[in-house]
C-alpha cells in the first residue's frame, strides 16, 4: 500500500462561543478519520484554528471593555483545552487573526485583482441607526425569503439551506439592538463568480468530491443559473483585516476564514522546517475538508474559485455532515440540551460520546440525533457489556502469566475471521461510514463473547487438571479483545492504549496489529477500563447546562440593559377589539398532509372550508406530527391572511398551533360537531 500525503481540516469554530456538542460532531468525525489514516501508516497533518473576525467579536470586546486580541487568546485556550480533553489533537491550532493569515489573504486578494474578477459598486445595506453601524449578515434576523422560517440570519437559512442578501429577509430586525434597520448606501467590493462557472460545475460534480446530495443541491440551486457576484467587503467599524487598496473597508469573514487553513499550515511548516508548497501546491498531497452542511456553499463555490485563482491545490474531497439534534429536537438552551463541551466533560467520559457519534455517522448528510436514553444504553451494552466484558471475564485467570503461542486449533477460526474483516472495516472508516465500522466491530465482539460463554473459563478454573485449557481459552479471548481494540482505536484511542497496557504491549499501534496474535506478553492486573454510563449523570449534565445558559443570559441582559439581551423575546404590542375582529378564523378540515422536502419544520396541508373551497397552507408543525395523523382532523385557519409566496408554493392562510417548542406544538381544534367553513366568533 502506497503511503499517502494527506492534509485535513475541520471548519473553524467561532471565537465568540464555547465548543458545544454540535461542533463536536465535526471535530470527532475528523479525528476518527485522521487517526485511522495514521494507523494505516499514511503521512497525515490535521490543521484548524479559531474563526475570529466580524462584528460579533468587536461588539463583545467593547461590551467587556477589553481589546479583541485579549478575547481571542482566552477563547482559543478554552477551545484547545476542551477539544484536547475529547481526544481531538491538531498538528497545529491557529487563528484567523495572525500575520501569516493576513499575508496570505493579501496574496489571494492580489491574485483576484490581477485576474480582473473584482468589481466595485454602491450597495444599499441595512444600517442600525441605534448602534450607528452597518449590519453584518449575522446581525440581521428575519424570515427566510424562500421557506418562511423565522429568526434566520441574514446570509443563509438553517432550515432550508437557502442563501440570500440580508435585505431579502422578511420583517428584518437588528440582532444588536432590535431596531428596525434602515437602508443606506456604501461602496462594496465584489468577486465575480460567473467566470468560474464551467470550472466549478466540473469540479463540484466530480465523483467522490463531495456527498452526492451536496453535489446535486449545488447543481440544482446555484449552478443551474448564472452565479451571482460575491460581496467580500464590509465597511468600518469591523474587526478584521482592512482591504489594502480600499481603506475603511474590511474583508468579509468568509474570505479570510478558509485562508486560515493555509495560514495554519504555513505556521506549522515554518516551525518544522517544511515547505508550504509541499502541502498546498503539490498535486500528490490530498486535501480533505470536513464541514457541516450549513457552510457547504462557501467551501464548494467561493473557496475553490479563490484557490484556483491564487494557484493553490484544490481539495480532493469536501466531506459534509448534517446537524446534531438532541432527543429528536434542535439543541435548546431552555431544556439544557445546548450542551457545551466543558459541561459534558464535567459529568461524563469523552469516550462515551466518541463511540456514540461514531455509531451514528455515515456517508450521508443526514442529521444525527443524540438520544440520551439510547446513549446510555448503547455505551453500556456495546462497550461495557461486549468489549470490556471480554477482558474482565478472562484476564484475572491469567494475571502475571505469559500468553502462550496462539492456540489456533481451539478458536474455531475466530481470530482469522477477525483479521479478514479488517479490510472491510478499513473501507468503512475510509468512507467515513463509522456507523458500518462500529456494527462490524460489534459483530466480532458478539462472536467472541459467544466463544467465552461456551468455554466458561470460570468453570475451567475450578478444575486444576484443566489449567492448560483455561490458559488457552483466556489467550483466545484476550487476543480477540486486542483485535477489537485495534479496530476501535480511531474512535477510542485512550481505551485502546489502556487495553494494550493490560496485555503488556508497548509502542505505537498499527492497523496490521489486528492480524498478529499477542504471544509471550505477560498479562497485567485487570483494572476497570470503562465505567458504565450513568443516566443520573446525564440528567445532572442537562441541569448544569440549563443553569449555565440561564446565568450567562442574565449576565448578558444586565450588561446590555434591561430587555436588550439578544435572546429575550420582545413584548407584543397591544391591539384593540376592532383590530381583533378583522381576523377571520374558520373551521377547516385537513384533507391531505405531506412533508415538504428539504424543510425541517414544514408540512404542506390541503384544507377544506366546506363545499368546493380548498386552501393550501404550509405549517411549521413537522416535528410535532406525522402527516398521516392529521388527515381528517378539524383545525382553525386564519382565512383572511394575505397569501405568501414561498419556495415550495403559495401558502393561503395560517393554521393555529400552540406550545413551547417545535416538537411540542398542538394544533388548535374545535369541538366535535363543528363544520368546515364555520366562522369562529
């Protein structure tokens, strides 16, 4: 097998927040793959760093009365600490606010200018009159112009994946002060992407470049038409790199952030006597990006255009994963499920989460769910009940003894079968299908446990004349255990290290170790390799998470002034009875209900108002109801709401529902006996 040269990155966590369990999906998926490639003997380097620039950093530093750089240093230390505690270790962890990145940003910018890809023009931009500043995309909130989802940021929709300009939002508001923004003009710089259209279509559609669903989305959503120009500047005040040939303007964070991958590599090369060109201008070096689906647009259109123009190597693959839900719902501060990595680590072993995520991740871009009840059950059943069980039930019988030559005749071909399974397991790891890899490994554990159960070493121990047989049975079980821990090493590195110590194994583990029996090593005293996961500790973690968010929001509210915390709901304006009677509420029967593709919340309802009158309504109740549950039910419709054009069609009214969250909604229904079309008075 040829030794590959591989450069790996995961998306840069934003400096303004702690690492949370959603980001850990990406960090761990990347780490699994990097560790696997190293076990296979390849030359792998893993780079990452903090995404630092933007108005949010500037505003937080101002609020806390300190320089932005002090904030960056503190958050970087926290991020590295938490990632390392989860076993995620980078060859170099940097920041986008470094001299190396500023120099490389200038190099890329000069290349774009030289290629005549840059235009300048006046732009009507949203301006917060209370804050006295133009609003970056992420500081405008409103309704998505495509799917109608509320509280979406001004650059892309977390529900349907649409990208748009902040001015396209429905009912926009400033996320800084809550003020209704004004439109004001300012000169912006744009990179024209349409000249790259043919190149990007060829590059994105290449087999294996990215998940097929991502490639199809790009082709159908963006590449089917002319690519629009990319606004890469932001006016002062802004925390970032000032554009060298446009004073008073700063590079938009999405221009300088991915260049941070190259800058981190440059810093590592300078410290280790290596050449940047060997990694970023070398066709024999594979570059792999691991990202979430919400930033696929930037990594698959803008980024390759920049790399091509500046003469850098293009990525071999962009690996895209879905979002994390907890107990079937979006992470929520209110319920405590928006768990920070540090809060998790205060209560539970990182090995638990590493295994659980590995058991869920596949080649698809589907969201994965952290079901906390299943989490406890899976860890205890698989890791404790199957894997650790192999060692705990046998090692004590041969403590202090050297393992004999492997008794092949007694094991019924189990070790040979496990060795043969190594390439299928490796192929699953290579494809990032750790779900399949874990299933294959646990199947080996099941067969090994069946062997131990049948041989019953605890019974053999009672008969001294069967001592040789006992030793052979234990040697087989411990070798099968070793084989399994080698295969689990990319996911459970600390567990694999401790397991190796039990068998007196020293030195670096390699993938091929799973094909060679351990012979002659002295078995150590068995120590608990993994405690059982405790459901009470999970509940304590959620409670601590909930309390932590409440405290931080109270602190933010106190710092900003009453009613100005970003997450605080504004009080609704009062209305009069005359306003209320204008609302036409009607009884409606749900004739048909179906899911809306690519929308997390929406169901398409066909309603009857009696006679031949039909209405189509898009309702955000997908997480609360299966469509078939709704057919035939009566509900309440706001019948005189103006039709609203959405990406999926025209919504001709609104169905009323109540509840604390997306998954806890209840549609309002009239009493039995009501007839479709009747007005509610």
